[in-house]
């Protein structure tokens, strides 16, 4: 699936969200869903993406308003003083005052605060994208696993049915076949029923995860889904390179911008302890020597900090600054630990998959093939065939689970390292 998208405020945003109105059941029926196309779809339809964009729009508006001066005030006075003085009577406008508060240092700090908050929201949007990518990867690889296990269970049932049906068909045709005792026939019957039950169980689990996948992608439940086959995803992970770029993790970037915002908030609190000085431009009219005269002037109002220093907001802002710095340090330690654990677990899984394939899966497959030939030739009893049959399919299922675990752990490495699926950097520290 090809999805047009743009980069706005640092977030992958689809150009079209017409999917929010609904799709027909077969809209995506012919598509083979990959992890990347699944993530693109989730980012396109998720309410989290829209919420992030709304917050960014609000922060951008706040930044634009942060440098705005306070509005001026105008005062007009009309009374009877001049009319009473010269005997003309009536009301006259005798005073006009325009007042303009002057933000001496506050504007600069407000602008810094708004810029830091906007940058923090951008990083939070990227972190939200990473979380959606991680959640999608978990469900996607789980669905791949359940689909592979269901296919394997069908293969298991097909082989079990083959031995029961071939025995009945050859007997009906009058051909010479190996004699099976009633006990052996009973064992084959149990083998088939066990395989049938396992297939039904695998189908139920597949449908459950498939339903979760459709909901995540905002698709009708009757939509046909075809995924890429589960396979080994092996990438060389450079732990040192990832740790060195950990400070660029969107979550750490967001917390760092919060620290900057808290520092700017402290400066704003300091600059706002006292009222802004106000410049007043006035025009007045009055009677002088039996004539009405107009004169103008200017005055300045300033607060004198004699009794109250208004330091409570400054203390609160400083406390918030210390808290923001602490949160950044704690999250830095947590992400470093998560990255280390995910790296070790992923490396262990890759090594285990290789050993599992060479030392278990391949020998079990060879043994099962030999057992089938030996049983058909009458050289092996039913117990040997069943044992090799069960061993092969159980080992094969274990191998599939290891593949899915490795794919999910690689997603955990990306999440801990703060690397998007769409970023140019990879988990080995290089470029795609």
C-alpha cells in the first residue's frame, strides 16, 4: 500500500484521512501488508496523531502570541466643570488618556518559554509516533506468528489425515498394505483428532489477533488480510552507537525542552513579580483667563516594591525546574537500561535461532522424513512415526515463536533507541 505523507512539525502526517469515514470490505483485500505499510496505516487513522497535531497547532499559536505587547487602554472623561466655570453649562469632554503598559523584560522570556513548549510538543509527537510504531509492530509480528502456527497446524492435520485415509483407501482397493492392529489404528485416530483440535485452537487464536489488527488499522472486521510471511529479521545492532545517540531520543528531547521551558518560566516569573511600568499620554481642556485651552502631557506609573516582593511564583518555577531536570535524568537512566536489555535479549535470540535451526529443526525434519519412509516400508512401528511426527511439529512451532520473538525484540530495540521505522538511521548506527 502506498500512502502519501508529508513531514509537518517533525511528524509523519498523511495527506488524506479519508479512511476515517470507512472503507469497503475489499478495499485492501489484494494487498500484502508489511510492517511499514501497517504502521503507515495506523499513523494515518489513529486519533493520537490528530491529537498531537492539534496540540502543536495550539503551541504554535501561543508562540505567535508570546511576543505580543499588552493592549493599550483609553480613558475619556466628560463633566460639567468647564460649563459651570464659564457659565455656558452642559457637559464637555475635558480629558483623554491613553495608557500603554511596557513589558521591559517579560516579552523575551515569554517567547523563550513558548518556543521551548513548542519544541517539547514536537518531540512528544515524535514519541507518540514511536509508541504507535511499537504497538503496531507487536501486533503485526504476533499476527504473523499466529498465521504461521495456523498454517503449520493445517499441515500437521493434513499429514495425520493422510495416514488414516491412505490406509482405508488401499484396503478398499484390495491392495496389499501393512497390517495395523486395532491399537495402532486407535493411536492414528487419536493423532488425527489431536491435530484437528490443535488446528481449531490455532484458528481461534489467529482470529483473535486478526480482530485486534483490524481494529488497530481501523478496518471492517470482514476485511481480508494477507501478511508478509514470518521470517528471520537479523540486523547488526551497534549498542555503542545507539547509546551515543540516545540523547536524540524524542522522549529525552521532550524532557530536555521541558527543562528549558521551566528555566524560561522561572525568568518569566522573575520579570512578572511587579506590574509593567505604564506610560500615560493625556490631553486635557480647561478654562484659563476665561478661555478654553487644550494642553497635553505624559506620565509614567511604576510599582514600588516596598512591602511585597511577590517571590512565590519564582520559588514555584524554580521547584518545577529542579523537578524537570530530575525527570530527564531518571528517564535517561531508564532508556539506557531498556536499550541494554533489549540489545542483549535480541542478540541472544538471534544466536538461539541459528542453533535451534541447525541442532533441532533440521534434524527433526530429517528424522520425520526417514520415519515416514521406514513406516511405509514396514521397518518402523507406529510409535516411532508418531514420536517423530510430534517432535517435528512441536520443534517447528518453537522455531516460529523464536522468529516472532526476535522480530518483536528488534522493535523494542528501536523503541528504546528512539529510532523510527521511517528514519534514515538504523539500529546498527549507519544509514539505510
